[in-house]
C-alpha cells in the first residue's frame, strides 16, 4: 500500500513542505491528487469540490499544476517554444503559427523564472538548474493557483538553492499556493511555512519547521536519529 489513510489540508497562500524518506509515498500522493492515478479509496477536494479521479488535464484547467523530477522538455523546440506550447489552448492542434502575443507571454514567463537570456536556446543547452527553471516555467504557463513542486533542490548548489527559494517565495507573494517535496531538509525547512511528514504512506508528523526539526519520530524515520 503506497498511501495509507493519509489526510492533508493545504491552506491558500502557504508553502507546505511534504516530507518523507525514499519510498514513503510522496510522488504517489502527488499522482493521486493531480489525476495521474485514481485513488482506490478516499477523496480529493479542490476549492471545496470533489475532484477525485479527474484526469490531469482537467486538474490543470481547474488551476493545479506540477513539476516532475524527470525533465521531459521538447528537445526540438527552444526554451521559449516549450513555454509557448504550454500557453496554447487545448483546442488548438498546432502551434506552428503562434501569435505575437503568445510569444510575448512566453518571453515574460521565461524572464520571470530567470531564463530571459536563454529563450532562444534548446533544452539540451541548459544546465541542470536551467532545466529546472524551464520545468517551472512550463507549469506557470498554465496559470496555476496551486503548484506542486517535486524535488526542486536536487542537484543544486547552495547558492542555486537560495536563488530558487527566493523565486518560489516570490510566486507565493503573487498568489500561488505551493506544495514542495524535497530531500534537502535544510533548504526545505528554511523555505516552508508548515510541513507534513509521511512514512510508509502514513502521516507521522505535522507542524512548523521548528516543530519538525525537534520531532524525535521524524528524526528517527527521516534523519536517522537526533539531528546533529
């Protein structure tokens, strides 16, 4: 059982950390919430409406977006082209004739995430941190009010973690609610307002970053004992 009687509430305007060791069920929970998996039991509610089992594209229309640990941009399109595709209405079968307005919006989003000087490059020309920012840009292009971010700090330097944290904080200030999964405990606990910790698919702790740091159950399950 990947997710076992797990109940989480995300408050509008917060940054919630979703924490747990490898195999705890974090990505499976994301998949159930975003419509990639249909839960075998339980309910997913979004803005008070029951959306359990709705497909991912419907959840995107409702205002929910996510990033993925594995980046899969379209390698035959530029950075701006990848973002422009995410801006295209789903009724369009081709974006070969993108209007100037879409191009301008895509450029603005690239600027927003720190890719303004790379809009004409192709994804395989970007460093790891650039690919992560492209993943965020593609998600932001759907106009979300809730963004689920999966492992944003993986592979980043301390300076890059700080830069990305500032970007996520600015998105929250602009009205985007965030749920963030990451194994960089120091970076994550410095970013979030509140955390939910799971192990073997079940919730074992919930609280502020300070409460999570001091929780002995979390230290044993996730940190391998008392924090140094």
